[in-house]
C-alpha cells in the first residue's frame, strides 16, 4: 500500500534499505532535471537552425527555465514544508513530465520557451523538496553527507550521459527527442514515490509570503532580461531594467524582516557557512552554465563537430565530475568542506586561465586539459555547498534552507548564460572562425575565472572555526535547542 499521508513515524524508524530507496527516488528527480539541462546544451545549434534564432534566442531557451526555477524554488520548499513534501514532489513530477512532452511538440521558439517555463514550475517542486526529504531521512551527519555525495554524483552522471545521449538523439531522431527521455524516468519516479516515500512536513510550517514572492520574480526577471537584451535593446532599456531589479532587491530586503514568517528568512545569512554556500553556488553554477554555453557553440559552430562528436569531446569534463562528486561527499563527511572547496576553486580557475590566457581552444591537448580541470573542480563543489547549506539548520525549516541553496544554483546558472552569452554576442562580428571566436570569448573566460576564484576565496573564508560558530548561533536563534530536539518532520 502507498506511504501514509500523515506525519507517521519518526525518520529514524525507517530501515536502511528503505532510506536508500528514498534516496534513489529523490536522485531520479535530480537526474531528469540535470539531464534536461546538459542534453539541451548539445541541441542548441539544431534548435537555432530550425527556428532561425540568434544567440539571444538560445539564451532564452536556457534561461526561461532556470529563471522560473530560481524564482519559485523557495516558494516550493516552504509550501512542501507546510502541506507535505511527498504531495508537492508528486505534483512536480507530473508537471515536469507534461512540460517535457509539450516541449517536444513546440512549433516555434516562443512556444518552446513557454513550455520550458512549465517544465520549470514542475522542476521547482523537485530538487529542493527532494533534498528536504533526504535531510529528514538521513539524520546522522556523516550518513547525510554520504547521501548528499551520492546526490552530487547524479549531477556527474547527467553531465557524463547528457552530452553523449543528447548528441546521439539529435543526430538520429532530432532535437525534439531530447525531451522524450524525461517521460519514462518521470513516470517511474512518480509511481515509486507514491509507493515508497512517506509523507513529511514541518512541525511549524511558515505561511505564504506573496509580496516577497513577487519581489523575487521581479528581481530575477528584470535583471536577466536586462543582461540578455542589452546588446540589442540599447543602454537605456538595460539601465531601466537594472533600476527595476535594484528597486525590487531593496524592497525585498526591507519587506522580509517585517514578516513573522518571511519567504526568505534573512537570519539564515547570519551563518557564515550558509552565506558562503550561497555565494559559492551562484559562482560555481554561473561558471558551469557559461562553460557549457561557450563550448557547445564553439565545438559545433566553429569546429564543425556534430552534436554527438561535441558530446564526446566534453566527456572528459563530465567523467571527472562524475568521479569527483562522491569523493567530495566522503571528504566533507570526514574532513569538512574546506578541502573540496579549495580543490574546486583552484581547478576551475586553472581551467579558465588556460582558455583566457593560453587560448586552449586552438590546441587539442590544452582543450582536453581544460575540460579535465573544470570537471575535477565542479565535481568537488556540489557536495560541500549542499551539506553546508542544510546541515546547520533546524529540520523544521529544511525545505526552505534547501530551496535557498537550490535557488542560488539556478540564479547562478541563469546569470552565467545571460552574462556569458551577452559578452559573446558583443564580439560575434569577427567570431566566424577559430581565431575570431577565441578573441570574442576571451572576456567570457576571464569572467569564468573570476567566478572560480570567488569559490576558492569564499570557501576558505567560511569554512573555519569562526564560521562554524556563527552557524551554531544562527541555528539557536532560528529555533531554540529544546524545540530542535522535539520538532522536525517525518520522512
């Protein structure tokens, strides 16, 4: 019979086999969301050719999804804490699967962008809610760190499989088939969730904050539009939209502390590790999305590789991400987040410098080395970010804490494509051959290097004894010790 819809028994009563099964089901949701992004990148040139779109059109194909996702993740996390994580998780699987089917049928670019937004509404109910389920299922810190390491390995699997599977599908069936692979995985995850995942919710869930939600949408939407459309809309439009984004941010900062139960509890950011994890997630995923966007266009449009060949060319990066993600989880469990974050920032920065200063695109050995370095670095970053974001927070607010971490990732991904794509578009006049592309992309590679150095600096600054003490004090302010021992949710 399906899992109970009530709060049920404490999470510690679940057997080890049941906990691992719950982890596997949650990882399936991450797989379809992550796989969708990596597969999509390989298909961008084919989409652009069919729809006669420019670079801005391709940016919107990616960013329409990540923008909606980033805007709704916190709402989805708090809603799941309030009405039930399993219920919201199942709804997300239905919407994401339906959106995937519609994307495969899109008759034009505008429809594709709209259906990608529907996908994102469903996706916003998956990853943060799944992470909250994992947090409440694996209550032992070491066990949780290992579970999060396995969760991070799924990103590596999607990166390893996505370009190859996407390239194969694009070449043999067409780009529309890349959305079909979400359907069987989504339906399987839905059936398993109904059967095996117990319901859980926060003991004291927070009320909705519609004003805060609208301000988040206004902030992210206006900022992204300003960056993507800046090369064509002109400076006046870009400045106006930037002013709207600044006003929304100011209003959000003033509004949230006045609410008893805000959408974003700004007290979270008194924890140095949590604040650091937020900055690191934005920087790392901005670097990743920029890296994928640049290399997909370069390998297919400039080097003339097929979609499958381009996917295979990026396999070293994806393979290293896959291999390093579980290693990062074990390092976090045994030694804390500092070492994997240092390795992540250093490796990703070295990759950026290879492209920016040594023109790695023009040399196959340097290109291969850059891919290996980036894969190693990105594989190391996900587990410490996720573990740091949720491990110091009360379980009763696990959904919101996990959603803030996921929002940071998607915000970074959105800004990465927007900024890198706009920088590339500004120099595309000469970028019709290898040398021209290298020159046009050089500023973008320096931006990616800066993001990586931010990961390194912030990781070192927010992983020491002082930082851990701020996390402890923040947890006490958020929920008194006696409440933490008796509250929390079932899983």
